C-alpha cells in the first residue's frame, strides 16, 4: 500500500512554521518585576534550599514530577536501523509529542552519541535527577537489555525501554482478546515469534506471564533451539528442545507474531496454521505480509499490524504514555512485570466496553469488539484513566511504590478532570 503523503510533505511538516515538533512552555506569570524575582534570583533560592534539605521536594517545586526523558543512541531507529544519535532526533521529538498529547506528560528528548554501554549508562545516570521517568528508545539488542538492567538498578525513578516492553504490553492485550474471540485457550495455544530482538524477547516473556506455554522463536537462521551454539543468553531462554524444520514450526500454529522484516514468513506458512489463526505482522512501516494478502488466503484469521491505516494497530502509543503516567503519579521506583501485566489487562478490558460515538467518527467506520477491533483505539480518551490507574494500583500493590492511602477512584476522577 502506498504511503498517504509525499516526502516533501513530511519534510515541510517538520520544518514549518518552525523546525521541530517540540517547544518549552512557561507555566508561571513573568509579567512584573516581582514575578521575575520569584522566577529567578533571588526568589528561586528558596525552593533550591528546600530541595537541598529534602530531595523529594523537587517533585513539589519543579517540573520533575511531570517530566520524562526520551533517550536514545540511535542504534535501532524504527525500521531504519543504526542511523546515529542525531538522525534519531525527529523520532525522539515525536515520542515527546505522543507523551504530551495522550497523557499530558512533558518530555525532553536526549540523543546520546555513543555505542558504549558504560558511557551511555553513565550519561543517563548523571542527568537522571532532571526527570521523573526515563523512556529509553531505539537502542539495539542485545545492548539494550544490559543498559535497561543497569539503569533500573541504579536509579530510583521508572526506567523503561519502550521498544521492548511497549510492544509486549499491547500485543499481549491483543492476543488475550483474539484468543477469546477465536475461542482458543491461551494456555494451550502454539505461538511463533518471528524475530529475536529486544521486542521479541520481551513479548515472549510477557506471553508466558499470561499463561502461554508453547512459544517457538525464529531468528534469521531459523528456529531458536538448544542444538545451536550461536545463541546469546536472551535467545537461549526461548530455545526449543529440539530442531524442527520451518514447515514443522508453522504446522498447526495458533498465533504468529511478526517482529522482524518483510518476507521473513510467507503466505504458504499461514496456510499451514490451524483454524481461526491469529496473525500479527508488526514490522513497520512494511509488514511481513500485508493484511489483504493474509485475508485472501485465510479469511478466518484475526489480523493485526503496526500500521495506523489498518484495523487492529498494535501501537505502542496505547501503552507508554499511560504506563509512565500511572508509574510517575505514584512515584514508582521501577516499572515491574506486575505493572506491565496490569496495563495489558486494562487494555484488553477497555476494548470490550461500549465504544464512544466520537471514535466511530474518527475512524470513519462503526467500531465493535470483534475480529476487526481487538484492542482500543489510540484516540480513546478513557485510556489515560483505565490504564494509568491500573498501573498505579499495581505499582502500590507490588511494592514498587510506597505511596500511602492511595484512593484509586479519586485518582481516576483526577485523570478524568485532566482530559476534560
């Protein structure tokens, strides 16, 4: 399918009326001499000294409580690969736009020009006091696993590599609902994960958390299995006990999750799947197989992509704005598995609720829970309420947050007031 804009339109969008997609905004009056003396010297010294005495006061007197750092080294940008830190900046600015648009969180994009794990972690750790949370973005595997692990251990604010966990959260919700619609027992399904990078590993881990027992992972050399000597620790976690041919892997599969590139599996593979297959072709912008080709061969399939011009878009914007919103609002120290599962379950449940009229108008079609609508629309205003609240509650119940007397219903009302 041809893209719906020209290269010139894309460049013009980013250049005019001023370059870039983000700018800062002043939140206090600076209209008088007194305002100026409060905003800067000498008045600013008062909150500085308060924070020196009690570091938690930074959440009270600065923008830290609502500020996310979107940080990348540009080594795995979209489907473009290692294009470098500077070339990744339009994507990181775009991530900041999505944070603000969908959850009200402010964001600074930070591009760190290094491929060294040590140096990257040192830079991020040093600037972390600026932020209430850190969204790592577009960092290649396997380095991204170690980078995230170190920063989660070192810092006392939520850190999440969205390329790993965002796709995992959204696709888990989609699989739960797709299994329900297709009348499949999630504990008995056979899932093939095509791809073995950061997103694939994280997805497979979260699928296990919701009860999936039979996961087969494919990389560029075929099935990941215990007979191979070229596997890193992350792939080895999902190594099959024995070698299977390509055809044997796909035979009678219930679910395929494509997290690779176009052409890594084919229509012939889809034909081998069991009745009512669930097929997610999430390579972006060009899926492994286009939905119209899949449906022509398997009209009984439930199909999802990563694109906005098809139904069932597995889009990370359904996750990260609301995961960070909930985590930061209760000052969680980390985003743990319980919080990610809570987000998945909240997404799955929201898709089943009555759909507001404005969403039918936005999408230009009647939306109804079923094969063409297994996860919510990114424009559903209830996402920030339901997902953020579920994440916040899970943070407290799992011990990631030590906030006392948290009232989830009151919090939901506060979130509703923000979006209205």
